[in-house]
């Protein structure tokens, strides 16, 4: 895979940069800028070499929450960039994209509107990818967090332009790959929902992790498979039989849980009408022990239901891992790699981003990369003949 320093001559070259600016927005203001900040080094590198930059991204949420009646727009991201030292021209209408890219001067940047307005994008359509390629001389993928998608601006476009990995994409690959050769004791904490989609990951890390703590809604499936009462809590393992997995000696499950009304109960006394919504204090004490002796910690996914405000367990966990991590600000003994949307929002809220070895920009992409060791967007860069 070629990287930015392999590009022969950037002065005056038009560079199509795929970034992931799919960020939360409220009242037309970006409310979490982590992904944008992580794309800036690549943009600055290219600007510094006199390249002409065409930024492309998707955005899925309109204002506040995913609202199907509102059209998601990158306009708030353009405002954010202009207010934070990166001067960009926002191109609202895709019909003006070609003209806008042609009139760029050295070091100038344009941001095109939500690429998913084009039908060909999600279809990984060759014709659309060819059109995209007419906007530039070079393609750079700096959007790790969407590289699990076979979309035109991630995959098909690499067939038509010389293609390179951006700095954040490179950094994600390097850091997440640490999990393939971890120091021991290796603690893997997996939260969130959708047990069935996370099974490959659990199976893979059962081979290398010393402890796998299963939290969040995933734990409901695991607790049920172990014969505990979980009331009417959310389940997700569908038809899959997970009894073998949950009885492996490395698997650790919450000892207590928080139910509706913020009441903490031991897992042995959960009632038929209870709904589990977070991990309890005993569960966090269990985790504290493991975190204290771990040399490598990998964490993705919240312990509680964020949408309903059950963020406490996740925030407490973030603080525990931050305190155990080798970093300039903390000073523990473990390396820590963390990621996932809700995980990231807990970390941003606590302002402890620099206390981890690495904070991934990826949600689904992080999980897929960890399970498969690569992603469609990475393969496309490696296979690019251009
Ligand atoms: C994400 O938020 O995980 C990425 O931006 C990918 O978005 P998607 O799930 O809508 O493809």
C-alpha cells in the first residue's frame, strides 16, 4: 500500500481525499470533532506541498438525530473547518463539482456535499467512480472509519486514479494491528449490542486474550445462555447457540447490573420484569482488578444504554483504563486501544482522549478490521494498479 510520502509530485496536483466527516451535529454546529481533527494532518500535509484538495465525505445524520425527513448536509463541517484554520469552499451542488475542482489553485481546498446524495456511491458503481476520478489526478483514502464499506469513493475509485493511504488510515492500521500480537495479560472488553455480528471477533480473541469481558446488551445474551434471569432485557444473538462460548474460562460477565430506575441488582436476583441497562459497581470492581494487572487492553462498545442516559458504567470504565495506560499524562503499565461511537463520546465528554495509547475513529470499521485483519478499502488501495 502506497502512502503520502510515495506521491512523486504534489505541487499543483489535484488530490481527491476521502475523509469521514460523519460527525454529530446539533443546531448546525458540530458537537464532536474527533474525526475531523484526525483528518487534519493529511489535509495540512497536502496543502503544505501545494496540492489542490477536493474533500469528499458522507454524513448520515441531519441535525441532532438521524431524521429521515431532513437531508443530511456537510455545511456545518465546512463552517467548523473555516472557523478552525482550514479555509474551505463548500460546494453544495454536485453538478458544480467538476468546475470547482478545475478552478482550484495550489494549496486551496474544496469540500463537496454529502457523497451519498449520488446513487452510485453505495452501489460501488464503476460509472460513478469514473466520474469521481475526473475531479482529480490522485486519490487518497484517509477515512478508516468507512473503509469497511464497499462504496465507490472507498473502493471502485481506486481503479481509476493512483491511490494512496492517508496519515490517519496508516495510523489506524499500525495501532489496531498491535492487538494481533498483544502483550499479556491481554484484556479484551466488548460492549454494545448485536451479539451475532460480534461473534467472529469473540471467537478470534478467545485464542489470544487472557480475559474477555462481555458487557452492554451483549452481556444479556451471554447471561441468558448461562442460565441467568435477564427479565425483558434486549437480546440479539438470534438463532445462534452461544453456550460453548460463554462457558470458556476466559469469558467474564457482569456480576451486577443497573436496571430501570437506576437500581443496582446482583445478577442472581434480577426479576422477570427487570430491564438491564448498565453494569453495576461490582462489575466495575471486577474490571478494575483485571485492568490493574493487564499489559494490553482492547475496548470497543459501551457498557450501558446511552440513548436512555445510562452512561455511568462506560464513563467509569474509560477512567479506569485511562489511569492504567502508559501515557505522558497517566502513567500505568498497559497499552490501551479503544474505539466505537459511544465509547468515543464518553472519552470526549471526560476530556481524557490523550490518556489512551490509541483512540480509533472507527466503530464498525474497527470491529471488522480486528476480526479480519483488513478492510475492503485497504484491499482496494493495495490492489490499485494505477
Ligand atoms: C460510521 O459512523 O461508523 C462511519 O461513518 C460509517 O458510516 P455508515 O455506518 O453510515 O456507513
